[in-house]
C-alpha cells in the first residue's frame, strides 16, 4: 500500500469514532440536509488543518501550556452545550417553528436555527475546541514529522502525509453527511427530531466531560 493511501486510511479511521465532530455532522444532516452537514464537515477538516500547521511549524508546545489546555476545554464545553441545547429545542418547539417558517418544513428540512446559519463555523469551533484533535495532531502527526525528518529526510513529505490524512477525514464526513441526509428522508419527521435530540444529549455529555477536565485542571494548579 502506498504512503498516500495508508495516510488516507489513517484519516478515515480517525474520523470514524463517534465524537463531538461526527455528532455535529450527523445532527446537522438530520436537521437541515446534506449541504449544511457537508459544510460542517469541511469546518471540522479546516480545524484539523489548523492543528496540522501548528504542529508542522513546530508550535505544538504551545498547545501543552496548562492555560491553553483549560481554555480549549472551556471553549469546547460551551460550544457543545450550545449545540446540544439547539438540538433539544427542536424536540419540543416544532409547532412554533412550523408557523413561523412553514416553507422549510414543506421541503422536508427543519427550520433554520442560529447554528444552522453558519455550519462551516460550527464545524470549525466544535473541532478546534476538541482536546481529542489536539492529542492526535500533537502526538501522531508529530511522530510522522519525526519519522519523515529522521536521517536528514525532507519535512515536506510529512506535509503531503498530512494532506492525505485530511482528505481521509473529509471523505468520511462527506459520507456521513450523505448518510444522515438519506436517513432523514427515510424517517418521518418526529423520529428524525428524536434522533437529533439524542445526538444533542451526547454532545452535551462531551461538553460535561470537557468542563470537568477544565475544573480538575484548575483545582490541581
């Protein structure tokens, strides 16, 4: 297997586990369809690109500073709580939205909420504040850079490896966007809202975990 396809597969396997980023894409697809879910996935990938560049240019030590870690955890908790709340809102207030924005309901899509207006930004914020992404890019990608430069190798090879990983991540989020949109079309609206709400609860669960990590770090300082 070539280096490109090996790193492409690495990106896919990184994106497959259900975490905050995947849940945000799925929830958006169930609520508003493929395009916004796909844009959310692009936002997630752009956040990964940010971390890739941080590690590539040797700034990964900055992400290990305690104050930075706590800031990331707090920001992640706030973003995930907000997204989760938006999902739960859709469970018990469809009637009001139907009156206000009935045209969107007729198209089979949920009414637009604050988080729906800029899915690219939502995806970026979810992942840029995700400690799991920090660990991956600082750890695994840092190791790839080390391997590429061992024995006087070219660091540019690591950049191409990173691009393949990012392509794998985006490929998986594109697939997830399509499947969540397809699933919405198969389900009736009530079931789709319940699934979206469950995804929202899971997002809030991750938010609680991030908040606890921030509190624990502050207490131990």
